[in-house]
C-alpha cells in the first residue's frame, strides 16, 4: 500500500511539473519528458558520471571527516562537564556561523579544487551531527544509570550497555539529517568556484540559458541524496537490528 501511495505522489508531482511547463513555457520550465531525454544524453556522454562523481566525492569525504568527530566528541565530553561548559558557547557560535561565508577563506587555504569543498562540507556536517548526538546523550535515562551503578556497573559497562544504545538512534538521525546538507553544501561550493561537479554543470547550464541542463543537474542531485539516504537507512537497520520494530512494540503494549 505504501509503495502504491508513493507512486501516486510521484505521478502527481510529474503531472504538476508538466502543467507548470505548459503554463510558463518550455523556455522557463522544461517538461519531464524533455528533461528525461537530456538526462539520458548526459548519462550516455559520461557527463553525469564525470560531474556527479566529483560532487559525491566531496560530499562523502566531508561527511566522514565532519561526521565521525561530530558523533564521537559528545561521548568524550559527556563526563567532562567543565570542559563542555567552557566549549559550549564556541560550539554554538560555530554552529550558527553561516558556512557559505567561509567559502572564500577555504578557497584561499585549500584552492579551488576538491579540498575546499571537503572542508566546507565537513564544517557543516560536524555541527549538525554533534548537536543531534548531544541531544541523544541528554535524553539518556539517568535513573537507569543510577540503578546500574547501585548494582556495581562501572563507567565502561554503563557506556556500552546503556548510554550507547540510548544515543545510537540519535547518532544515525544526525547522520541522515546531515547527508542532504553534505550534498547541498558541496554543490554550493561548486557554484561559487569550481571547474567540475554537478553545481558547476548547473551553473554552466544557467549561463547558456539551458533550463533542461539545470533540471538534469537538479534531478541528478535528488537521486544522489535519495541513494545516500537509503544507504544510511540500510546501515542503521543493520547496526541497530537489536531494536524492536513498531509492530513488536504494539504487540507488547497490547499484551499488557
């Protein structure tokens, strides 16, 4: 049933897209069919792989460089309350600072190549994952930790058996939230200064007044984000397979 509903939504979106093209004109909004043809041509020429692999490389590298420390640092600071209190205003300021404004600085430091895009993506992903993970750690049941200590559990056992299982869903939520931002930030960096990538191809199409080329880039980005989110979903399901699913919880609640 859910698959049918998703197909129905997709059909409705395509119909709305086609209607918008007819209303505004193909010179502004190309039809889905024209976009699909342009997408296929770009795929056959290798343009999509050439630009898409560059964007994906910047996004994935920045995602890993920013996401791993962003997920790990809250666990390190969990027991260092004084250090966390000292760093907190700086972390909040870093999160609130517009990262796009740092792009020229990253270009000066790392050049116009891949490294500047990776640095920009990492700066965005780190703070997103850090604060979502911190929220997960704050939600850990302190009564459960106190009870474990009463029974003689040490800090390592508590971290492994209570803290991590409680915070793990938040970690993966932070990663899944950060994934689209990683792709989008890489594209923004390419729009500002690059000679490759989907952002560059979109900018080139806009310069040539080619709406079909723009829509091809947008569709390619949507597919990349969807694929990355699906991969993270599969990884989450595999690593957190110990969690009961919704049906199991409902049956347990009904039993009581």
